[in-house]
C-alpha cells in the first residue's frame, strides 16, 4: 500500500523530497490540488471541504498512511480527518518550538512566514501561546510566494522584491525565520540571499517525515522491500503525465532546489 501526500499544490513536494530520502523504499501517491490553490487565502470551511475531497480520492487509491503536507490544510482539517479515518494522519506544524527554544537564550526574535489562514487559525495561535512565553514570535503572511511557486517561479526580481517588501525593516533583531508553509522551502535560495547571514531559516519537513517513520514503525507497516519505491503524481484528480510538468516536479524533488 502507498503513503498518500496531500497539498494545495506543489508545496508538499518539499516534504515528499525529504520522505524519499528517509523512506526511499515506500511507494507514494502525491495529490496537489492545483485547480483550487491557493488555500491560504480561503476560509477554513472551504479548505476543510477541499481537503476532505482530496483525501477521499487518496483513500480510493488504498493508502496506508497520509501526510497532510500543507500547514493550512492541517490547521483547517486534521482534527476532523482523524475522527473519520483510522489510518495514521501526519500533519504539518510550523517549527515554533525549536525556534523559540534557540532564541530564548540568544535574545533574538522569531519571524514566522505562513499563509494568512494558518496564522489566524486557532491551531497556530495555541502553539504560539504554549511555547512563546517571552513573546518573541512575530508573524508575516506571504501568500504571493504560493502563487509564484505554482508558476514554478522560485527566483528573479519579482520574487526577490516581494520578499524584501514583506520582511520587517528591523530584520537584524531576528535570529530565526520559520517557514510555516510547505511552499516556502522552495524559496530557500533566494531567502538565504536576501536575509542577513546569521539568521537561521527552518522548516518542519524533516521533523514531519521522522514522525511518519516512527508511526509506520510503531504500527509495523513499514515497507520492508529492498527495492526503491515508486511515486505517482496527481493534480486535482488527474494523473500528471505531461513530460514538462513531470520534469518540473522532479527538478524540485531530485535537484537542489529545496
Ligand atoms: N502549502 C500550503 C501550506 O503549507 C498552503 C499554500 C496555499 O495553498 O496557500 O500552508
């Protein structure tokens, strides 16, 4: 059986990339809801409904576990999904905890970049109030990065100017930038160039995949085959077969974009 990966579009490929490194023998089915992206500027109800539809599709393809490789869909739907399905469902969570732990000692601030919906959702707010006891965390929505990514535009003046525009003026007081949207690691190169050298840029991808591994192991459903697994990609229900598009996907996964 396969592991299902779901995102509003191509952002979840940044998580799948990590999964293919840590769990290369698993078989994957990736569903990006490109026709309905972006999710981050929609209402919680809309995102929940779209997420349920996508998961129903993946369930028909017999998945043994599901990674909601989207912070926005996780905050809108993960709790309800777990009430309906009994296979393991792993969601995304912005890496606030490690960022706060590190900066608590250094006296620097933490900037979280995410979608507008993720930042205003209760899940994120309660994460911050649990760990950010010294009030170090600031938030900045960056919805246009999702649009750029969906156009496979990961660098260049348009992207760079937008990032410069949305970054706080007093950027030197930050020690860490948390990428709280799975589309954003696709901009790591340009972010590294634009941000001061001493700022760490972190995401939750490795942690999510480690968690997936632990759960599969615990339930004894790891694929023990010694052969490399397969990946099939779907965009809103249609299998991706166009060679140019597949090439764009595979560039993200197998080359050093992320
Ligand atoms: N990739 C998604 C996330 O992690 C959402 C992007 C969007 O569709 O707005 O939040």
